[in-house]
C-alpha cells in the first residue's frame, strides 16, 4: 500500500487549561474522501489550523507524503501541496475572481516576484486560472469584484483559490457553511467531481451530505478522535449516536 | 469601468484591457508640459510639485497597494536628499549619477529596515515607521558636522544637466528634469501595479490572512515593495536636493511624513494617480495660501483631513469615480 | 552622599509619571476599541490651557484648576467621541490616523489663535517651589508632588479596574469584545466612559506638565510622540505596562539628555525600537 498523502502523529494542542487536540493520529490516503464530524467545539477547525500551520502544535508531528512538515510556515506547506478553505469566507474582496485565482496560480508558478512585466503576458497562468473558474461554474462572473458575488459563489471561489495551488491534499472547512440546502448540494457536486489524485478531508454538519459523499468518517469529541470508520460503521456505532446526536439535541 | 462592456473579452484580453491607457490618463500627461508655455513664472513650483508627486507615488505603493501605513516615509526622502547632496559636495556633481546614488542609499536603508517592518501590522507598524523616521531625523540633527544640522546642507554643487542645461533661476531645467524623472518612474510604477507582483500586493491589502493559504510569501513581498518604495522616495529626495541645491533638516521630519500621507489620501490611496493629484492640489493650495499665517494653514489642513475622512473616504479620485458611476447609471 | 545618578533617576521617574498620566488613557482605549487616536495629546493640551486660563484670567489657585483641567478635557473628548470617532470604529487604521491627525492640526491652530505661539508659564504656589536637599541630592518639591499624585491615581485606577463592577466590564471588553457584549455588557458605553476618563487624565497630565515641560501649541504633537512610544512600549490595554513603560522612557530621556546631550531624543527611539524588537506587543502585551 502506498504512503498516506497526509498523516499526523500524536498531535496535541492546548489553550491554557483547555485541551483542543489530544494525541490525534490520522491518515489520509491518496484519493481519500473523508468527512470530519463532531459537535461544536470538538476541535475540528483547530485540527485544520494545526495541519496547515496556522497554529503551532504543543506536541506531535505532521507528515505530507512522508515528509515531516511540522516546522514549516503555512505558505511553505501550501507550496508542497497542502491547501485549505475557510469556514468564514476569507477572500480578496476588492479583486475579481479571475484576478484572485490568477494571483494564486502566479504564486504557485513562482511568478509573483516579477514586477517588471505585465501580468497579461503570462497567458498560460491566466488560462489555467480561468479553467479552474469555469470548472467551478464561476466562468461567467469572473470579472465581477468578489464582494459583489452572491454568497454561494463566494463559497465556490474559496475552493477555486485552494485548487489554484494544485494541492495533493485539500482540507475543506464546512465548504457549504451558510448556504441554503438546495445550493449546498451544488457545492458538494463540485467537490465530488474533483480529481481522484486529491486527498480530501471536509468538515460538515449535515449528515445527509456526509453519508452521501464521504467514504470514511472521523468523529471528533473534545479534542480527540472518538471514532473512525466507514459510513456504515459510524452509522451503527452506538457511542457516536449517543455522543453526537445527544450533543446536537442541546446545541 | 462597467463590467458588462468587458463580458465578451477573453481572460487575457480582459487583463490587457485593464492596463490600456485611457483618454483621461493621456490628457493628464499631455498637459504636464503646459507650464513651460503658459506659466513660466511658476516653473519652480511646478518642479516642486513634480518631485512631491513622485514622493507621494512612492508612498502610495506601500500605503495604497501593500496596505502598510507609514508615518515615517520622509526618512527615505531625506536619506536620498542627503545622499545626493553629500555626493555632489564631496565626490561628483553629475546629476544623474546623484539620482542613482540617492536611490541606492535609500533602498539600502529601506531594505535593512524592511526586515523589521514586514514582521508587524497595524499600530505597531505605524509606531515603528514613526519611530524610525524620528530616529533618522534626530541622527541627522546631531550629525550637524556632516549635514549642517538645522542650517541645512551647504555646498551642494550640481553640474549642468547632461553637460548642457544650466540650472536657471526660472526653473526651466528643474521642471523639465523633475518631470521626466517623474514620468519614467511613473511608467515603472504603473507597470509594477499591473505585474504579477502588483497583483500580489493588492492581495496583501485585500486580505493579509489569506495570502499564506494560497502559498504566498507575504513578508518577502512586503520587503520588496518597501525597498522599491524607499528607492523611489530616495530619487524624489535626490531631485529636491539637486534642484534646490540644498537639503533642509525638515526633509526628514515628521511633518513631511504626515503631509505626504495626507496628499496620498487626499488624492485617493491605491489609485496610482491618487498621490499625483493629491500632491498637485495640496501644493497649489499651499502656494495660494502662503501669505496667510501658518497656523491658519494648519487649521484648514486639519479641517480638510476630517472632511476627507468623513465625506470622501476614497479621496478625490474615489469621489470622482463614484460621481461618474452615479451619473452613468442615470 | 549619593552620586548624581540618583538625581537623574528621580527626575526621570517624575517625568515618567507625567508621561504615564498622559498615556494611560490612550493605552486603555486602544486596547478596548483598537481606535488609533492621535488626538489624545490634543485633549492633554486642553487641560493645560484650561489651567493657564483659570490661573491668569480668573485668579484661580493652581490646585483648583487641576480638577477643572480633568473635567473640561473629559467633556470635550466625549463630544468628539460622539460626533466624529464613533462612525469610524470599523474603518481602517489609515482613516483613523488621518481623522485624528486632522483634529490635532486644528487644535494646534486653535491654540495658536487664542493663546499665541509663545510658551505659557504659570506661577506655582510658593510651597510647591524649591527643593529639599537630601544626601547631596536636590529633590524638587513639585516633582515629589507629581510622583505622589501619580501614585494615588495609579492606585485609584488599578482599584477601579480590579475591584469595581465597571472595571470588570472594561477588562472583559478588552479581553474579548464579542464575548463581553454577549454577556450583556454595553461595550460602546463602557468605551465612552473609559475614553472620557482617559482623556480627563490626559488633561490633568497636561496641566501638571506645564511646570516641567512648558506649554505651547505644538504640545499636541511633541508629546503625542512620547505618548505613542509609551503606549507601544507598554503594550495595549495594560495599566501596569503603561506605568513601567512611562518610567522607562522618562528615565531614558532624562538620562540621555544629562549624559549624552548631543544625541538629543535619539535614545528613547532606540529604547522603543529595542523593546519592540524584543517584545513586539510591548512589555505587557499579550497578542
């Protein structure tokens, strides 16, 4: 069996007395479609922040294709193929979609230090950006400033920006957060259509979506991995039903 | 520009169209030689305006595009001025070499400080640029054996431009020289804004936090932008030293830093022409009001600032484009 | 006999106390609202001119003017907060910087218009003048008084912040604004009161400063720089940090002027840069 695309070992993090991650060991194989679920405050976003380097872990290691990336800066991890999206839109409000994705493509291609040539000479980079936008159904609105785009399109732009870095591993933090249910499946259709070379981990609260799109489900509770298994196993897991559904009743 | 008009364009064509010269732009530059013919008495002022516009343009690169609010940009203006002045006094009076020396010394200082600058945002950044500017000002003041202190640098000796044009009292040479340098560096800045690097700077301004998530080395970008901006400010400083044949201590001062920031914001930060328009309006206003008491001048500057922030948040150019958009929509 | 270094230290601490009074308000309001208020020293200057006016034209005793300096500065600041600052809380720091620089320009011009550009000396009561000779040092009575006043105010401030209900609200709001308003704290009102208090203290500082550093229209800019340095060095939102920073800057400034006068103000900028290099968020900064 080939090496996992992304793995963590004994990853731990605490804020003062609050443990947000304890001994997390995960393996994401190439082509994975994993869902990360758990009640609010379980540490799901924190885990993504730890893996992408936006938070430094107290202990533990992170490997990208067997390379230790624990000490790398976030942008360095991105360049090695670990990309993410954000639960709350984190976009370039004043740029249009074409400019934003071209920016990301230029960064990946190492063109972004070039200040003496017009960006329009890099036809390949621009076409690549445009292709990504078309694939994500953003082609016809790519000249509109981001802040004027409808919310659902902005969520897709989040994904487009991440794809422009040509990731091997993509971490999606609630890609359809705040989107009405009928549009939400649109977004997940796009996600499901992504290349199978890509290892994918997504956080999602809607169990229908999770059971429909995930091949494997990881359940986090209180900063630890509570259970992991196929959708059928998780559905049958008595502890998950109790903890997860029980908490949902209150939350 | 209306979005619909560009809908038919291919992405590359669209990005090219963004960088095409507009009519207003062309007219603006065609009008710049007019003072030679119609306002010969004001050529010295025109030269000062061109130099200030260059200084404002350099600040706009970091304030308007990279999102670095600097309250100490005069440090580089002054450094360039002293470098060029001292170079002409002790080494070589050829003006173009002097410009290069000014640019190089300023960019070196800018590059060295950029490592500190790039680590901070917001208040700490404002404080650091302010503190650094004050530090250099205090240093120039205490090194009066070299800089002439508050009397200004004496003995600046600039040879005729290109060996042919003398520095006449009317300012024909001074304005021609300043204008050409401004135009060349404006072309450079314009190209920079439309380059991949310029796109990255706009990215930093629009969302600093997202940049690492698309693999961008924001700090390295900020260092580059800061160094380039310092070099341009240094050229502006060198120009002022050469055209006025002296360097005053206040070319490094806090007032100068504050004024240039005011001009950029008055014109409209992050609009390439914002600094130019701001410098033009500000300098002409100051010239017109030069007869009044300085405290009255500062009173109106203050009122103007408050008014711009409250009523014209994107400066003159921002207000104009809003007005035009409103008018077109009718 | 004590060596002169103790005299320098004493003067430096007294000067630092003055800086503390003028800067603590800005530090707390910055920590609270992240509002970059470069007009803070304009409010200090208001206090100074109120004192001058009352003493000169109305024959008030020096001590009587101090509460008025506090009060007028506080009231003026509330007006500005209401009308101009409040709409700008969510705007960029650039806008805030420009607005408040603008206000400072206007205040400088107004002071010059009404009072002229010259220094405004005031007469201190006799018992405030002169100095004690202790172990070979000159201990200025007024400086001793300054230290005492500041010590009392520090204790009052820390007591208010640590022990009262209002103080708890301020602390909560500085810590986490969203959480605080979620708990039913009226953050805007808390801020307005803190802002007025801070500006009042600046006004008091401005009045007390006349005897030490003088008063002219440029005060609002000259001491703004000192105040900003104290705030940056001390760390936002921290009273103890401001106190430590004010003393550090005060002592450095006096020591620099005494031992290496040719360096001018160079030394305190160096101190500031050094502290910020070491601790980017200041001595007591958390983030």
